[in-house]
C-alpha cells in the first residue's frame, strides 16, 4: 500500500511498522487545524496541555512517537509519527469540528489494513479505485500497478542482499533514475514542477516514463541476482548498470521517434486538460 492516505482532500503520510500504521503528526495537525505551520501549532499545544507534552516525551501511559524517514522537499528527513492510540490522544487536545470524522477515518484505515493482511488483493483493488477516482486511465493504472510490483521485488532483493533500508534505498534509486533519465528523483520532481514534498513522482509520470522506470528497476534486480551482489557498493554498481540498460533503450527510442521520453507534464496539468475537455463537451 502507498505511504500516503487521503483524508477528505488532504494527504497524511504514514508508515507500516510491524503491521501497525504510524502517521506523521504534523500532517494530522494540518488536517485538523488547517494550520500553515503545524510544527509551531504543536509547540503551543504542548504548552497548553502538559500531559500531552509528557506523552510526546514518551512518559505516562501513551506510546511515544517514533521517528521515521520520509521523502521531503529537502530530501529524506526524520519525521515524528504516532500510532492510532497516540493520534487519538492528540485529537483530544485539538478543538476541531473535524475530530469526529477523523476518528472514524482512523478506525476505517485500521479496519482496511486488517482486511488487507487477510487478503492482500483488497489493497491492490483499493489502490486501483483511488487512481480511477483521480481520473487516471485504465492503461496508465495497469502500468502503475505493475511498476509497484517491480519496485517491491527490487526492494525485497536489496533487503536480502544486506542493503540498509531508507537511506541506502534512496541512494540506489537515485542511481537507477540518473542512469535511466539523466536525472535523480529530486531533479526529476523539479523538472516536472512538483514542489510539494508529499507528491509521488511516479504518480506524475507518463506511460513511457513508467515503462522505462520499470525497465531500469527490473534490470537492476536481475543483475543483482546474477552477480550475487552483497552489500551496498556491489548493489550500487548493479543499480548503475540496470539503469544504463533502460537509459540506452530510452535514447534509442528517442532517436527513432524524434521525441523525448521525459516530459514536463504532470498529473496536475493532465487533470486540468481533462477538466477543460469535459467543460467543452458539456
């Protein structure tokens, strides 16, 4: 499942730790308060509610927050997260009309996770439905879902081969992307004018961009297996070689078609075009 989940029209980043969802505290505060500075709001909140301050320090009966790395505008950063119990405690201290709907939303998220553990296909089905509601085409959705499967296979291979999660995964991913497209993921996001750190680059890729992303990652997986790459450096070389295979294929296609594979179009622009097309037809 995605590490971003929607509450109404806003996104909340989350991470799955031992089959339990942990939510970015600042995102929850932003959803419930519409604050433009969630961190500052939290500081003031802790001063007003001393017991909440103790909970944030890890004291009392509450589960302490957990620092988890996420991709942000400034690169990967450690963000404070709380599980459902902690978030519900936070909600008690925030005077908000959105509190009750948010509680029900949290309960629903937890229930859906239990269902997905029992039947993983449900998670895939829900993700397809979300993309469909956002206006993506069926063809694009199929490629995006296949890309997720290819990515999962790659990260599982890295895990087995001693690559440390999060930071080293990000470095290896950047190597594949740079060899494939001539841009790291952060540079690619700038290229597509994606300034929101919560935006997933792959959700803004065209069909061809997704295809070459898959080729780079699938090639890296196969090379790592064949060469029995163990540890960071050997897997880094495999990442460069796998990305180069996709990069060469991309360049060959661009030479034949005279068109660039990488495009500055993003989902926001594509969805705007669709809206204009609908307005024109109505």
